C-alpha cells in the first residue's frame, strides 16, 4: 500500500488552551485557525480531553488541517479501543498507514 504524505503547511500550532473551552467553542476555534492558514493543530493528552475523542471533534470542525496528538498514551487504552476510536473519525486520516490498521 502506498503511503500518502502529510502536508503540514508552513505553520502549525501546539495548544493546551482548547481543553478549557466547551467542545463547540473548541471546534469553532479550530475552524478559525484553519481559515487563518494554519496547517496543523497539535495537542497533548496530559490534561484535558481524551486524545482520540478530541481528534474526532477537531476533524469534524476542519476540512484540511492536520490534527495531531503529541502523545496518545498507550497505557490509557488498549489496541482494540484505539482502533475502535479511530474508526469513528469523521474524515479519512493517514493514521492507518502509521499504525498498520489498514
């Protein structure tokens, strides 16, 4: 299977502040950042929302922006749970080629 390259764009953002916002406002903010030309939005899982749920919310709010977890803690979920969460994402993502789930 050929791997797709990920186009991160010239600028991206690493952000912890989205976790303090209600989900709808977090999605609005992500859409605004995408409109401003940011190519990627990175976040961690140390505090705030669970990483894969947050990814689904952000993917649903954006069209092209790369949504990237800095870390999705392997001790916080087993492989079956991780795979199930990824299958619920609202748009295709290249994670399949990284994880071998494809």
